[in-house]
């Protein structure tokens, strides 16, 4: 789940949550429907009722986006990928699927099923709007028909990371057999689409539609960022695909004993070696790590008397990797926990430290040599 989000409930093993930014959208949608759309669509509607209908329509919009994302997640599960969570945020939803599709067909199906769901919801809402004569039901259903149609069409724009961009990528991937090239194309299309949105937003602003223009520019900005970062991710994955932790870890078996005084650790180990963290070992076994953040917590006068074992984090809190682990897995752990480094263990014996800097260095080398 994205950070800054609230977990709501769980459907078929998938956590559903909303990002705080979504609350802003909920307010904006309710406001614009309550003050603009409903009073116009249903003449003579009391203001309070218009607001209530606005909130109901906003919740139904939430449900529509959720169904769209659930469709992605269920298809991913059916094709053997792991779907963990869905977060609804300001521009729609994000499904957190573990791992990328290994076949173009999987990527195609997972991507296309979302917009198809939105089309179906739009169709159902259209049917309701035309079969009921109750003006409030009719207005709400028409709104949902239009918004879901827009949702489907917007998501089918063929630029990565929109669903349409994934569809495009899967098609190019299946034709060329080259995931990297397919991603390049889809991501560049995504950037082009993003520039298009930004240009359109500026035009709107020139035409004095400041809020609408700013909103469209923001969407373009977001799409551009997302297209670039998905490209980076694929570059990282393909460059480092066959690399294992053991291939790049530098042997570094330096540890300190648990009984070392903290003052000595700082003066004789951390400062001279320019280190932020040191593994603690006892009887040939890793028993914990002592890091800068452990040390800043203790008052200066305690440093003289305290020993490492009193301030260090225990073995349970230390996340480690093995030499045979894929490097991509280790990178995932480093960024997930926001670590600078991780101990590499063979059994319980420390053989080295994997650092963020080593990973970046390796990536740059491979880029430069085009390996
Ligand atoms: Zn989608």
C-alpha cells in the first residue's frame, strides 16, 4: 500500500485503501456536483438534496474506480501474478501487483480488463438512466455513465503507464519479442501524451480557465513522472536481471563485539572508517546492528558508560540477504525499508555488506558498458 493512505477493507485477499489526496477529490466532486450538476439536471431540487446526491454520486464514482482496479487485480491473480493491494488516490487507482508479467498475453489481459470494466459500468448506468424516469436516479445514472466512459477512454490512451500504454507495450512486445524496446516505445508515447496534456492545460489557462487548465497540467505532470519512473524500473530490471547479491557484494566481515563501549565505537570505528552502521557479532553469529540512528537516541553523557549491546537493534530487526538472492530482490528490500545497507549472510555468518552505493555503481558500470 502507498504511504499516506488509510486502509479501508479487504476483498478476496486484496487490501483496499484510499490515499489522503483522494479525500480532496471526494470533496471536489461532491462540491461540483452539489452546486453545479444536480441543481441543473434536476430543476427545483432543494440545495441540501443536491449536496446529498453529490456525495452519493462521489461514492459511486469511488466504487466505479475500485471495480476497475479490482478487475486488474483479479485478472492478475488468474494469470498467476500476486495482487496485494489497491490504493485509490487523486488520479484514480493503483493496483499493487507483485512482479511484472512474464508474457505479453498476461500483460495485455491484465491491462485491458480495467477499461472494459469501466465500459460495462458505463453501459449499465446508461441503461438505468434510460429506464428510470425518477429525475434524481436518472441524473445520477447519467453522470456515472459519462464519467465511466471518460475513465475507460482516458485509460486507453496508448501511453505508459496508462492501461492503453500497457496494451501497446504488450502488443509491441509480442511482435518484437523485446520487452525493453516495447517499454521504450510505450514510455515515450506516455511522455508525448503527458506533453500534450500540459500544452492543452496552458491553452486553457490562456483562455482564462485557470482551475481547469491547472488541473490538466497537473495530470500531464503526473503522467510524465510515472512514464519516466516506469522506464527507469524496467532499465534497472533488465540490466540487473541475472545479477545475484554474491556477484557484487564486497567482502567486509568487520564487526564489533556486543561489549564494546559506545564511546569507543564512535571514536575508533565509526568516525575513522566513515561508517554509519556496523554489524554486531558474538561467537561467530550476527546478533544485531548498531546504527547512527541508534546512537543519536542516547544522551552524550551515557555514551561513556553504555555498551553496544544496550543500544543496538537486535537480530530480529536486521533484514539480511544471501549471496544467491537476485540483486533485484535486495534492491527492493533496500528501497522498501529505506536502508543504506544490508548485511549479506551465508548461514548465520556475515560475509559482507550490500550498500546502495555499490548497487548504483554496478548499474552505472553496466549502463556504460552496455552489458
Ligand atoms: Zn486501469
